[in-house]
C-alpha cells in the first residue's frame, strides 16, 4: 500500500477506523470484479485503487443513524 495514497485518503476520511472499513469493503468489491472508478497508467493493487478512489472523492460513506442500528438488532 502506497503511503502517499493513504495520506491523501486520510484527508478525505480522517477517522482511520472508518477509512479501514470503507477501503476493506471496496477492496472486496474490486476483487469480485467491480470496475475501478479511477484510471491509472500503472498496475495498482486493489488497496491502492480503493485509496485513490476515496482520495479523489469517487467513494463516500454514510454512518447509520441510531434508529437504523436499532432496526438491525
């Protein structure tokens, strides 16, 4: 994983725990065959691709509300 991609992604999602969850979910999607949302001239790992997608604003997240969490219990 490239540190510069990580640092740029942390500027967008500043909570490391949330960033880990977002990147993890996106990496799974990429490994299942979803197309990357960013173009690259070099061959990037799924992790680096996901970090670039976050850094470039292609991927966002939304926290569940307490009501939504209560419905899933």
